[in-house]
C-alpha cells in the first residue's frame, strides 16, 4: 500500500519512494515527514523493509581495501602522489613498496611521473587523505597495455559475480585485465584482442542496468573472436591477476 | 485598458513551452539543457574536485561554485560583452544560494563542485532557466541532493498577475498602452518537496496583496517544471536502454 516505486526503477532526487513509517531509509534516501524520498539519481533497491538507491552516476569515493589503479602525478620527499580518478589524490609512501628504499634514494627509479600503478587503499581519513600500498600480491607498476576509463559505478558489473565477467573476457581475448575500483581498467594483450576486450568492457558499461548482460557479452565475444566460451570454468577471484 | 490578452496568446497562468534534456555534454560529470520559450540554458557540472585557490577550501564540507554567462550573441540583439559583469556576478551568486539548500556535500570536504551555466539565447527569465538546468545537471552528476530545485518568474504588468514573463512583458508600457506603468518581475526558486523558497528577487513596484497572489501562482506552476526536470533525467536512462537493445 505504501511503496510508490517499482524495484530496480530509475529514481531522481526528491522523488517519493514510500509514504509509510514502516520502511527504513538506506543509502541514498532520507525521511521527510512520513515520506521516504530519494536523495540520489539511481536504481531503487527494496530489501524487505530497507529501501536504498544504487547510484548510477558520480565520482569514485575511496574506500579502505579497494584495489585501484593510480597515476603518479608528483614525487614527494618519501613517496608518490597519485591521481586515482577521485576528487582527492592519494599518497603511496616509499615505505609501502616491496623492496627497501634507502633514505636518499632517487624515488623516480621505482615509480616515475605518469607511471600507472595498481595499489590498494590502506587508509582513508575523515578529510579524505588517502594512503596506498603496493605491498601485496599482484600490486605493481603497470607496463605496456592501455588504461581505459569507465564510470566507477559500473565496475561491479564488469567484474561480475565472483569475477565471472572479467574472467570470461580474459579467456576469450587472452588479455591481462586489471579492474580498479575507481573505474580505471588496465588491458594488455595482442593489439586486436585488446581492441575486442575494450569494446566488450564499454558494452558492459553502457548496458549494465539491463538484464541478460552476461549472455549478450558472451555472444559478442564469440562473434568477435570466433572461439566458443565455456562459462563453467571459474576460478577464485581476488580482484587481480 | 487592462492587459486582457497576453502578447504571445498564452493564458495568464500558463508557462512558455518548456523542454529539458539531461546528459548533453559528454566531458562533464553531469549536464543539462533547459528551454523556456526563447530562453535556452546549458549547464555543465564538473567535480567534486579539488578546490583551487586553496584558501577557498572548506574543511567541513564541499563547496558549490556557479558561473552564469550570457553568450555574446544572446539577448535582444545588442552584443553582450563577454566576461564577468556586475549583473552576471550577481546572478552567479544567487544561483549558488538557490541550489545550496538542496545539495549535501558533507562527504566532500575541501572539494568544489563547479557549475557552468551558458545561455546561447535569452528572452527574460534567464536566471530561472539557468537554475532549472543547473539542478538537473547536479542530479545527473550523481551529487547527493534532497530535491531538484525548480524556478520560474512571476510578476505583474498593467495590474494583471502574470506567470513566466517575456522580455516584452517586463517592459510592457513600451509595447502597449497601459493603465498602470508599474511592472514587477519576481524570479522565484522553490524546493518542490517542501515548498520552501530558495530564491526570491524582485524588480519593479508591486503591492503586498498582489505579491502574495503572484507567489501563490508560482507555487502552483512549479510542479509542472519539476515534472519536466524529473522526466529529463529518467528519459536519459530510458533512451540508453533503447539504443542498446537495437
């Protein structure tokens, strides 16, 4: 009697979602008098009594333990400043590298300006000061390949459930692909295969809010590469490789 | 003679034809097009991003920075001198203040959201048109906000209360014979869900009763503008799905 919208519908800020106090406002919603209104452009998600919106647009907000791709934009006294496609820049300290760096060492030997790195966010403060690390499995400087940029809110669809989507693209195109949570994606492989992978990723990004996505991407990849894809073969996914 | 029929044949409570579109500028985080009759506004939102100059940063919350600009060839024929003027600075300022009550930038300390409003063609009500476009663009950019502000001008000419005045109506005694030489032009911005007013300016002379009547008219018609704004955002995603299904 009281939910005014359908599940998975696009809603805009200020739109009434429910007019009943029995529902709990989740992310991207707020209560006004006895109504529940949306506070972001997004898709409605109704889970029992909780109503929230899943944002469709907006910049990447850094979260702890996210794996991101960053670009070195400045070399500091003991670290590097990185652009991570967010309103704030992140700092990768020279203590957070796998090898030991001497005090007066030339830092550009390790990461130079305009180098891309895969790094993990270790800490985010209330003022959005961000610390990075490359001291974990698979975190490193990126060489060769290319970096493409997609909307950060499409990243979960590009990765897929337990990495199924990105694994499928990797299988079909034989490319190394690293998806940063910030929407930057590293693709490295044979030039033609790289192109197919990039097309597939862009296709996912533009069709992410429609159903039957996996099937369509599978068809697309089979058509482009001419190789049959076996969907069953899934490994464990840790966001890298 | 009382102004009994509007110059463009509209009803007294009727808006000019309005049209809106979201996502018209690819490079921007969010953007919108808004048209009210012959007034056209484009708004582009960039950010949240780092605020420069640094001394303008606010460590408690993000800041919104509007820039209103009329293009040189807009207006009534005379070339508009490019660059900031006293008028455009003032309008940038009031636009800013009209939008602030709805946006929530607590998550973006030290950051700025830049809103650029450009008007390629104007015929009165340009600040309202700019606010309408800017509000859509902010929502399109995924900025957390309580509501989409809608704005319209109301007023009085020749003792007749009017909604959404044109340039001719703002200068009515120059165009037709009037009993009263007094003309009032009142741009209003309203937060639709609460009915709160976030912009209220006036140019001209009006009596208290007439002013209250005009403001009530504004509240009545604002829902129509709000509807167009919301549909523009929804259509953007509907259009995307149609494109991709083919």
